[in-house]
C-alpha cells in the first residue's frame, strides 16, 4: 500500500481542566481542519493525541507537576465524500475514549489531578485505499505455499470469485481457478459495493451480510502482512483472503489454510494453530480452544471473568477531589408526606369476626 505521510499538528492552549468543554469549543475548528485536508488529499487517516499536565501536593505541602500524553488506539479513515456529522461524531467519540483513559490513569496515579490541557494534536496522513480488481498471477514464493486459490477472472470482480472459492467449493475434478467452476448467484448482498473493491468497503459488505466475516492478508517483500481482521462475533467462521499487488493493480484470492500460509513467518517452523480473531499461534489445538474462550480480537485484551474476594466485594467512592460544587442542594424526606390513617389490629379483627 503506497502512502505519503503528511503530519499536521493543530495546537491549542485552553488552560482548562474540562476536557468536554474544550471539545465543544473546538469541534468546529477541528472539523474545518479535516475538511481542508480532505480537499487536498481526498483520503486521509486521522488520530488525536493530548498532552495534559497534572499536579499534586506532597507530604511537605509542595506542589509537584508532571506531564503525560493520551492518544486513541486506532486512526480513523475519512474520504472526500464523508459529511460533517461523521467528522464531528468521530471527535466526540475520541474525546470520550481519551477521557476514560484519563480517569483510569488518575485512579492509578496516587493523588495526581488534572491541572490543564496543554496541547491537542491532530495527526493527519494521506491514505491510499487498496482496490481488488482483475486477475494477477501469484508471486513465486507465495505460489509455492500451495494454499491460495487464485481464480483467473477477466472482470474487476475478483472479490466475488475469492469469496465463492470458500463458500462454494467445486466438486472434485473441476478446475479451481476457472470462474465457470463457481455459481454466479452466490446469495450475497452486493448492493452499494463498487468494483474493483476498496479494502474499506469490506466493512459495508460484512454489515449487510450477517453471515460474512472476512480477514484480508497481504504479501510484501516475501512476507505475509495483515490488512484487515474481522470484528464480527467469534461464532462466525472466518473467510481468509489474500490481496496481492502488482504496480497499481490489486487482486483478491482465497486462502485455504492460514496455518500453512504463516508457517515460515516465525523462527519456529513447527505446525501452529492460529486464532482467526487475533492471529496468535499455538503449538497445540487444546491451547487454541482454551484461548478462544477469552479472546477479544486483534486489538482487544483477552478477558476472563473473576468474582471479587469476600473482603473486596463492596466498592466505595474515593475520588472526592472530582466532586463538583453545586449552587443549590435540596434534601427531601418523602416520608414526611405520608398521611396517618387508623389501622385495625389483629385483636380488633378477631372481635369483629365474632
């Protein structure tokens, strides 16, 4: 994938502690910055980073200061056709994520509290989306792995033929690389998908086909690289594709066995069992099955539920320094509004029954 990085730092010094007040004040400026770069670059990747100053009082009542950086985990891709609502929504979500990281850091920081937001960076890079088109022959080393079905299509719809290679395996004796070996009606909803197909559009294809979960690998300098790992639920089987390139042309094909594809990608050449959610390799199948129970995907952390100990089961509010003063406080005791009424005692009931 060819890309030209052009970093742009947008700096503000609001000297405020309120992250969301800053977000509301600067949202329009951020939006115009992104739109301006889209006019020039057409497709861009954007990420946010914040520099925040913290302070605390030590035992000698001296004020100490430190600085820390907070950033989002994954950049967002924008195209020239995206509207303002998507850009503004991205910044709102990103500020929320960074605020969560900030809260977690403060909780673990032994008394540090936010003094001010010093700098906010918007990092922008040119993004050149990959597109799969007509047939391309496999590179020699990749071909020798004998794990790729490379359909020799003459149209620009190689993504269709790659998916059909997995979904409709032809009967024994038929040529696997001929389009005539596969049905033209595959039952997939292709509405809105363009051909040749950019890699980004696979998100849309997955969204409108609940049974599809697609991983896409690449081939660069005789090594396997990862373009895309599906975030669909783990119960769906993954369809693994290879996107090869020759000059400005790209071509999708089907990967039959990921274990064989990745066999020589590590120093250990023993057979490995790979998790299709995060691509971790395991020496035994039982280890893989144990891992799958807790796997959260490529950028997620494996999670195992553990109940708290008896002495730790009660949680109490501790961050009193985060409390905000309210101009008015009302305490209402609703029990004072209950009207008294005469009740009938059990003894009275018994007399009445006689």
